[in-house]
C-alpha cells in the first residue's frame, strides 16, 4: 500500500502537472522525491499532520484497499457485485489516481503546506518560493473562467523556467495568468455537455480534456516592476 500511495503523488505531479515545477526543481537540486512523497503520505510519521491531509490519505487507503483481493473467491465476489450494481453491464475500471488527483488539484488545500513542512530549509530559497506561488495559481478557475490571476516573482525564477525575454535575474516581475481564447472555447464546450456534481465534474474534466495543459492558464504576460 505504501507504493500505491507514492504512485498517486507521482501520477498527480508528473502526469497531471500538479506542482510539477516545484517537484522538478527539487529533483534538480538532488532531493529524493520518492522519499519525500513517502513521508507526505505517511500520516502517522508526524504529529503535526494537517487534519485534511490525514483524511485524504485515509480515504485513499480505504478506496485502494477495496481494489485489493486476498484470493480468487474474494475477487470473484467483488467483480460480481460491481457487475450487478452496474445493471449487468461491465463497469468502467476504477481510476483512483484520477479521482484523488482531481481532489488534489481542485479541492484539497493541504499539499503545499505539507510540502513546505517537509522540504529542508536550505532548499527553500527564493526560486522555490516563487515556484510554489506559480503552482498555486496556474490552474484554471473552472467556476470563473474569466478570472485573472497575478503574482510577483523574481527574475531568477523566470530565467530558471525559461519564461520571458531579456529577463534580469536581479529584478522583480509581475506575472499575469488568464485563459487563452482557445482554452475558453474548449472548456466552455465541455461544460455544455457536463452537469455533474462538483467532485464528479472535476474527475471527469481532468480525465477527458487533453492535453491537460489546457486546464492550466496559457495566456501569461510578464512585466518588469
């Protein structure tokens, strides 16, 4: 189960792009990321674990445990029940990584705080802090597609990311995030066909819209302060 929990965070960060900029930066700095993820998902390791974090991990473990079977008879009974519950149709395979990954992206608020707690202080330089800010705002606000987000970052961070032209590492920049016209059309068209409750909506849009970068702001403007 420990491997399954680590795999969830790898899936969310590498495939979905959740806090990917931060994770890539930490890997570049020599951090063993699987060890970090193991500590993050081990809610019994630290007493100061965030309440929402413990609840998330417990619910994931419960859901993942349901997929595991001790023997053939147990597996047969589970599959038979799922077949019956789905009106004698073969059910779609459970996609826990996408389900819980969608929760991380759109609903959970503990990930950044937990990451801050676990990363060594020497690695939490100005680039790390800026990448945390960017990761916190780069996902489209699906409830308000016209929303505009803006943060201030160091030039050194932009140079690391390869963003902007004639960037000075010693200057500060305002970075604005908004939807491109194409993004707006794609997400708006998807919303016309989808009328699910909140959690199901996030799961389905993350599972249906490709490439997933469409769900991250693509119209980005940079201005020197």
